[in-house]
C-alpha cells in the first residue's frame, strides 16, 4: 500500500515589537496566549516559535483543533 502525503504550506504569523523599556515582545495571534518577552528580537522570535510548537503539540495530544493546520497531513480514508 502506497501512502502519499500532500505538502501544504502553512504560515503562522509572528508579530513582534519593542516595548518602551527595551524588551521585545513576540506573539502568534492564531494561537491565543502564545506570547513571550525577551531581551533581543532574535531571542523573542526563537522563544515564540518554540512555544507555538509546544502549544500545537499539546492540542494534538488532546484531540483539539489546530488553527490553519487542518490540511498539513493527508490521511487516506
């Protein structure tokens, strides 16, 4: 049996800005609560990506829907 998976491009937007105190804040609006503070722009981006992946994995473990990722996997019926 041959199983083919289609490749779907999915992008989750990262919003980033610098606070008045110099810290950087990054968030993924498609995943409520996925927001981090960091000392540099690069660190904020890295941390928010890691947090987003943890949230996605947790939702998958609990059978919850994942925003914008419904077509990432092609499963034959």
